[in-house]
């Protein structure tokens, strides 16, 4: 099946299996490995990307469902060799620990900030509730988002 998708402001024309998940297209066809395979069931958030401004689990989306959508992956956060303020805040606050959940967490938080530039602690917690982290206890992640807001 021919698939034309826009990922990180680049249009790609691919030939993919119609049953292929968006996560697999990103990782295998485009080499964008930031989104991770965690549970494969939409429960852990390791594969979170932004599609049309919303954080989504790319393991739960068939590739063809991404047609006509604007997709942003964690690889797009860095611009011209400069980290996004959210990435810097994650580092500053020790919100990266083992790092497995970090790309998904970043994308959930980035989607939140794109739609709400000044969220409350409760809104941050709601935004990341679909992302599992076994290392940070989430407090450091909330602090990082708050720091990113202050550094706008």
C-alpha cells in the first residue's frame, strides 16, 4: 500500500503493509527510533508521539490512519542543535533517570504545552497519566514541566 505521511515537517512516500502500525513505520521505515515499543497495547506511553496536536500511542494507530495528519516525534524537539526547553528542564530536574519512558513523557508534555502554555500541576499530571515511569516517581517530571513553563 502506498502511504504518504508528514513526519516532523517532511513528507514521506512509502510502500507499507496495510496492517503496519505507525510505530513500526516510524522506527523501521523512517529510522526514527525515539518512540519505543513498550507494551504494544497502548498502556505504557513509551511510543507516544504528537499527531495533529494530540499525544497519541503510535502502537495503537495503523499507519494508513496517519494520512493527512501532522506527526511530530521526539526527534523534532531539537532544533538547529539546540534542545527544546522541555528537554533541558527534564535534564535539569533529573526527570530522565533510565530514559526508556523519556521520549514518550516529553511528547505528552510537549502536546500539553502546545495546547495549554501554562498548565496547573493537576493538568500536567493528567497529561502524563498514560505514561508509565518506574524511576522518577513523576514528581521530577512535573517539576521539569513547571521549569519549562517558567523558561518560556
